[in-house]
């Protein structure tokens, strides 16, 4: 079986981690034709946009992409390319597992969570305007369609992976209409799935509980902005942004990318951890049904982590991005 897969290297540290992940995945012997598609800051001058049409076309054609992070300027400049990509390809569910890995020592041992984040609306849609000169208004959009769809995805995922519980996270005590609608949808979908335990929790309480007793939680489903924040919190439980992968699942395509951003201060230094994007690649291989190759990569990653050598700075080592990838390839 051969595959055409779009590879979007991205900005900042993107190109170096994407290259590391590509080398490891290729070393499994799978026949992959990587279609390179550049997006982000670097292409604005060439194409007049950070998200050229041919990049979208490539993902639509191949239906699968592995993506590095893309920079979004703060407070000014172009809108988020990540948000545009998710909206244009209707990538409605952002699935971000946070699982303790053997060999990575943190304060927590048995974390095995999946954050399922609604990916197309909420405050994250970036619909805002100035009201006069001294006020600004941001609009939080929550729809029944998107809320039910992401909740269904969470329950389906729970069942597929043999998980026990779905927790809907919200702030419906304050945002009675918008988060109230999300919660109503979550409860409706829960009723359709009586085999899976369901509970709901207010987002601030959820954050405290995740820090205190993360092992009590399983699949978490929530609107976009809470998902953005809670998934970084969960990354912190298992070793940080350097080891936390993600998948954007949609009707037309699936785009796999790490939770972390483009970390510009580390760009070009061959320094950061390639695991987050590599584990996103492992999620991609499972999505393609290539479980054996995925398992082999996980075995090699486990062996490198256990050995405690060839680790990047965030895991207490001094190895570079490419060295860590080399060590994983050696263990394959
Ligand atoms: P960031 O995730 O890029 O980096 C925060 C810190 O986390 C880094 O300084 C570094 O210390 C650490 N880190 C991140 N990735 C790491 C890795 N692979 N290995 C080791 N350490 C790592 O967050 P930021 O600095 O807030 O954002 C930078 C840019 O990335 C912004 O423009 C933001 O909009 C963008 N961003 C993009 C995405 C995406 O493409 N999906 C996601 C988040 C942020």
C-alpha cells in the first residue's frame, strides 16, 4: 500500500521537527509520497497569503496531512492560519491525548486523558470588533450542530478505545445561553450513549481536579477556547508540550499536528523535542490503519525514553532534535 500525504512543515521550529518525524516514519519502510506544502509566515511574500489555495487543495486531495506549527501574530496582522485551515477543511474535532509515557518522570504517573476540543467556533472564531475607540467586543458563537457533532465524536472515540467516561466541560453557570446550549447538546448525546458514563464539570473546577486527580478522568469534551487552554494544562501533566500530539478530524480530511506552537526563540537551533509531532504522526498512521508501523515507532520511542539518552533539553537531556530522531530510528 502506498500513500500520498501532505506535509506542512510550518513556521519557527516546524521545519526541523517535521523533518525529524518524516525520517522516523519513512524508516518504518512504509511507502509514503510526502507532498510538501509550505504555509505560514515564510510564504506571505511569495503568495500574498499565509495559506495559499494549493495547500488546501493538497490536503483535500490527499485527505491526510502532517503539519508543523504556524505562527499567529499577537494583537495585529493576519488571522490565525491554523483556525482558517480548521474552518476551511471543516476539521470539527481536535483530539489531543495526554498519556504518561514510561521514561518521562513527572509528578503524575497514570494519566491517560483525551481532550476533545470543538474546533470551528466559540470565541476562537475570532469574530470581534471595536466599539468606539475604548471598547472591544468578541463574539462567542456556539451552535447546536457543531456542539452535537463534537460530543458525538467524543462518545464514539470513547467506545472505540474502550474508555469508560466522558466529561463535558463548560461554564454554563455564567454563560447560560452559549455554554448552556453546549451542555444541553452534551446531555442529549450522552442519553443516546447510555453505555458510557457521563458527567459535566465547570471549567475552573475541572482545572483544579485535573491538577489534583487527573487519573479520575478519561475523555473530556469542550468548546474551543477551553479546549485550547485545558489541553496545554494536560500536556503539563505528562511532560510538557514537547511530548503532546494532536489530530484535527474532519469530514473531508484529517490534519495531524502537535499541541505546541512554533516556539520562535528555539527556531533553527536543532534543539526542541520532535516527539510531539512524531506522536501526531503515530496517530496519523493509526488513522490510516497502519497499526503495526505505529506500534513499532512507539516501541522505539519507549526504548529511547527508557534508556534516558539522546533526549532533548525539555526531558533533561542535551541531544538535538535530529539526534533524538536518529536514536529512535536506530531502535526501530
Ligand atoms: P509554543 O508552544 O510555541 O512555545 C511555548 C514554549 O513551549 C516554548 O518556548 C518552549 O519552551 C516549549 N516548547 C514548545 N514546543 C516544544 C518542543 N517541541 N520541544 C520542547 N519545548 C517546546 O507557544 P507560544 O510561544 O505561545 O507560541 C508561539 C507561536 O506559535 C505563536 O505565534 C502561536 O500563535 C503559535 N501557535 C501555533 C499553534 C499551531 O500551529 N497549532 C499552536 C499553538 C501556538
